[in-house]
C-alpha cells in the first residue's frame, strides 16, 4: 500500500518542489540574470526520480515468489521513500 501511495505522489512531489523552488528570489535571479544558479546537475535529480519510480514499481508489481528474501518489498518501499525525498530536496535547492 505504501508503495502505491509513493508512486501516486511521485509526480505531484516533483511539481510542487519545482514550483516552490521557482518562487524564491534566488530562482528569479538565476532565470533573469544567470546569477546564483545551482551547480546540481539535472541528471542527478532525474536519476533520483527514476530510482524512486523503479523501486515503487518493483514493490508494487513483483510477486512474492520472485523476491530474494522476505523483507525485500519493505526495503524497496523504504528506499523508494528515501529516493523520493532526495529528489524533492535536490529540486528545492536548485532553481
């Protein structure tokens, strides 16, 4: 259930993080004048998004018989949450 919620909130988390990031003075300065722009590379943020999505899909869709150990699904959900939080934080600090 938590994996489904995480997958459902993945895109809204990204959108809200981008909107909040663009509302800052630093973002306006970066967009208008090219000053104080973030040095965080875009592929790192996109990678966190993809990792979160992949772990969520794994946790939701993988049958129990295919799991390497009993708690693999719960670990996937936890790592999905960490990747999603990392993506949101990276988006918030980069205008």
